[in-house]
């Protein structure tokens, strides 16, 4: 037990005051068991009689009670915590330029905005395989008895890096050496490391518009100058990239987040030429490239890179479960050492047992069996969602490219942003969580839209959600019709 004696007066008086302060501040809660006198005497380097005397004093004042054969406990009648002290000014003001920028950029409320709703269409939430918990428990047990209980390589376990290389070569067309693979704690850490290694304050980063707002926040907090580049049905509009190249271009070529289209082959080649001729780097976020339906799989942009300019980022959190927090980067040879150094300075590496369990899961074929299950289940849910939209929303909604991933984007060309905000609010009141695409733009798009995630709901729930969505659209339409006569009357 940590107790700080004040150095004034006899030891038993100092100990009495220290224990009384711990009780009154709430550090020792009501009913908490105090250490035995012999144990506390050894921990504090005091005599046992000193501790006994302090306990007796506290017992006499009613702060603790004794139970025969059990020990001493904090009294429930006197253990009232002191009110918290107001924060001092040094903790209120941002301590660094980074902290100030982070305060301005951070908005963690989007993901949890409708979490209490019965039908929450949150996007980015992984589909949970009901059998995966038991399987993962067995893999962890297997790994715990076979993993050295010491610091692992901060680059990641060689066994896992080898499995990732084998998997990427077969499924994403990416050929790489295990020495080029860095294990990270998901896409967010990969972005943070790229900012540390590649960017100084004020350096430019080209980012898609719309974009993954987590990347915008990460680069913005680092102090980068962000250049939004428009996207269309073929992905990033490469002709809109500046003549003076930024240090980094970040793209989601297999499934543009959040709008949906894949980067066309001609645009891929154009982007690679741009990076080569202007000496800049490309970060490829392949956040759900494994999940593709009704169309042939697309090779990763990295697989076409002959100049070693592409930093490839993949994650297991999306295709397995969010709590796993494991991802990876495939790095250009020229950057490997710098990224490994940055990872070491950040956290010295990811937990070894989880890495070993995942490596064995991949080697045994369990990971690919899980992916096949995921693809079948998500495709069925995607079809149910699209059918529900067509049935209950009809031509009022335009569905973007929906051949991949865990969400679809639904555009509402006949409505304005105010109406869509009202739609989202009405849906929330009815128990349906809807999410606008607007937070993923630097400036709101001309046409409002919704990002509809389908991982967290069953087929039956998705059908019900779309029926409710149609009712909310009807309510918006009715309100618009009622407003028209009033406007004509006022005119």
C-alpha cells in the first residue's frame, strides 16, 4: 500500500494521518480491507507496534472497524470522499502545439452517436463470427504455452510476418519479404507512424475527398497541410493532384472510403507515375480489400508498384474483431529502418502471444475459412439491405457502388442537408441509427448522403430498419409538402 508519511511527529501519528487522508480522499473505499499489521509494517519499514498504535487510534475515532478473525476494515459510516479539487490552470491549457491541434480536431462522438438505438447502422463495425470467440480462445491457449515470455521483436513476430506475406501474395497480388512487414496496432497507428516518419509540420498530404476522418485527424494533429483531392466513379481524380507533389498521397483504391468506388486501372497507373516522377510516397489503406462480392477480386495497388513507392496498410480488426487491434504495413525497402525505429519508440511492439495465436490461426487455414464465412454472411446482409432500400425508399435513394466492404453509401439527390439532418433525428427517435456522409468531407457535398453499415444487424433487423427508414423518408416528404403552401401564402 502506498502511504506517504509527512515527517512531522512520532511515526504512529504520521501513519494515522496518512491512513485518515487515504480514507477521506476515497483512495481507501468504504468497506475496504486494510493490510494486516505485520504486512503493512514490512512494506513501510516501521515496527509492528507503530502500525498497531495507528490502527487503534483510527478505530477509536471511528474510521476503521475490527472484525475478529478477519482483520480491519474501513468504516462505512466515516468513509466519505472529499469533493474533487478544481483543475489547476496548467492542466487546462494545451501543453504543446500538437495538443492544441488535437483538441480542435477530435470528435469521437460520431461512432457512438446512436449506440443506444435498437437498430444502429454504424459503419466500420466488424461482423462478429459467433464461433470465433471459442476458436480464438483455443488459439490463445495454444500460443501461451509456446511463446517466450519476454519482449518480442518490435517489428513483429517472424512467424506472423511470414504468414502475412504468404497471404498477401495469394489474395492481394502483393509480393514482399517478411523484412518489409511491420506489425502495428491497426490502421490508426500505421497513419501515426507515417506522419512521424514522413512529415514535418506544414508538409503537405493529399487525401481523398470524401475521406476517412481518422486519417484527417491524425495528419492534422501532426501539423500537416491537408489537400483534399476529389473522387468520382473511378476513384481519386489524379489530374487534380498538384503539380508540386505533396510528401504523401493517401488512398483507399480497392473500396474508396466512404463513397465506395474502386480506383480504375488507368487511374492506378496514373497515380503510380505521379509518385515516381515527382518523388512522393503513396499510402494504400486496404481496410476491407478481402471482402468483395459479385465482381472479381482486385489486385492491390502495391502489386502494380515497380518503383517501391507504395506503403501498404492492412488490418485484422475489420475482418476478425475490433478488440484484436492488430494490423500490418508492407514498407518500401528505403523506409523499413525508419518505420521500425518509430515503432520501437512508440510502444516497443505488439503483444507476442496474440501475434503467435494469429500466425497459427493463419497457418492452420482457420483465417481463410473465417474469411469465406464472413464473405457469405456479409453478402447476404448486403443483398437484404439493398432489397429493403429498393422496396421502401425506391427512386428517392441512389445506391453507390456496393460490391465490396461492410457498408453502402446511399445518396439522397431530392433532399437538402437540412432535410437529411431532420431525417437522421427522426430516425433516432424511432430507434434507428443513421449516419451522414458529411463528416467525411472538408466541405459538405452538393448532394447529401448516408453511410449504411450492415455488419451489426441481422437480415431480419436490416429489413425492419429499411421499413423504418422508408417511414422516416415519408415523414420528411410530408413536411416538405406542408411547407409549400405556407411559402406560397407568404409570397
